[in-house]
């Protein structure tokens, strides 16, 4: 197995990998929440400023 692939696998198993989800709609938001609940650091990106403001407000 490629060493970079092994490194990625290790980061996933140890929850050190950082996840980026593009689009926080009906699919992206639940996916981002699932990764966050599993212990990953998650960054969500969306082009809808109102949606981003609502999410940042909680």
C-alpha cells in the first residue's frame, strides 16, 4: 500500500483527519453532522450567505 494512503488511513482511524463538506443542504449538512459526531473536525462550505449565517448562529 502506498505510504500516503497508509498515512491517510491512520489519520482517519485516529480521528485526526479534517473533513470538508461542500454544500450544506439536505445532504451536506447531515453528512457534516455525522462526521462531527464521529469525532472529526469538520468545515462546511456553502455559497448561500443566509444559510451560513443561520448555521453560525446555531
